[in-house]
């Protein structure tokens, strides 16, 4: 299941920066062992404030599809939770499997979900650019939301409808419709799950998954291609990184 990651990123094991080695001390994703997570009563609720008009476009980067946002101002931000200041929304993307039995990057009690949404934010209070934030310990905050199969999801459908024409402008979209209203989350210090694998991410993983219907994953996400026009078609599936060791880390929970 994890072959694609190594095929797509063959040079990762030769990376030389100490922050980018897969043998680092705070790599992601991880298995969240529910009973080993520690309730932290000082964790605040996460505040999400997105302006749908900051949505710029949707595109296929050859590994996932991304929806990018104008991050030149503080119009779409998150704050609170485990974060010391506000973080700006840069983009969101998904990871998914070839079949429903796997696809998420994080697992809960070793259980995979069919897909996982990542909303990537950066610390514009401390760093002048996203590129600089990617290299620093408190530079990024990623919200992870699991997708499970169930009811049709209207908000996700707007995205799914845009996928066949993926280079197109994608005007207004409010990603908060993809975030479950249940406030409960786990948080831990981790890394990007693709190169440069920098250990710059405060992960905030929502406990409750969103429900999407099977067709939204199988006929939309799994129809995308890793390959360019003219190349032998290779379906964009299994675009998740294998689990990494927890090492000397504690996963905190905002709930009891
Ligand atoms: C996906 O995951 C893309 C990357 C992202 C990477 O491949 O969304 O973003 C771009 C602009 O290609 O890398 C730096 C960054 O956001 C890793 O993000 S993740 O750790 O949240 N999975
Ligand atoms: Zn991701």
C-alpha cells in the first residue's frame, strides 16, 4: 500500500538537512492510540475563521489535488487550540487509497479511514513567507479531518464537480463546511508528510470524521491521474505516507 510514496519520492533517504531526514524525532503521520493520548485541560477550543472569497484555484500537483487560498492577508485564519498565535490558510488537499480499506495518513487505534483532509496554515505573525515557515518548528499548523463513508456530502460535492476541469479557476469555497462541528481534537508536534518532511507542523487532528458517500471518493478522487497527458495513465491513489514512530512524543487531547 505504501509503494507509491517511495516511488514518487525516491530521493528522500538521501536528504541532508537534519530537519528533513525520515529518521527525525517528530515525523508524521502517526498512529493515534486513543488510550495513550493525554487530556490537557488547558487546550483551548480551535477557532476557525475562513473567508470564502480568499479561495483562488484548484489544481493537480501530481501527488494530490490542492485548493489554494490568497494568504497575503489575515482573512482566512485559525487560532486557539494548541496554537500561540494565528495561522493563515494556505491550501487544503486530501490523501486517499485505491480501495476503502485504507487511504488516511493518520490512524486511530490502528484503524485507517478511506481518506484524510489536510488544511495547511502558516505562522505569518513570526515568519515573512510560507517558505520560511515550512523550515521552522512552529511554522505550520495542519488540521486533519478523516473521511468516512456514509451520507452524501454537499460541500465536498462542489469540489468533486470541479475535479474533471482541474486547472480551472475555483472562485468561492468555504472549507469550514468540511470541518466537523464537534470541537474535539488530538494535537501533537510533527512534520510534513511529503518532502522536505520538515518538522515544522503542529498537527490538529479532529476526532470526528466527516461523512461522504462512496461515489465521491471512488468516482472523483480515484479518477485523478499522477501522470501527464501522453504518458501511460497511472491513477492517483495511495498518496499517503506510511506511519512513522511516535518516539518521545505525547499526543494530547482536548477532550476527556
Ligand atoms: C501535498 O502535501 C501538497 C503539498 C504539501 C504536502 O503534496 O499539498 O503542497 C504543495 C504546495 O505542493 O506540502 C509544504 C506543503 O504544504 C505535505 O503537506 S502535509 O504534510 O499536510 N501532508
Ligand atoms: Zn497532507
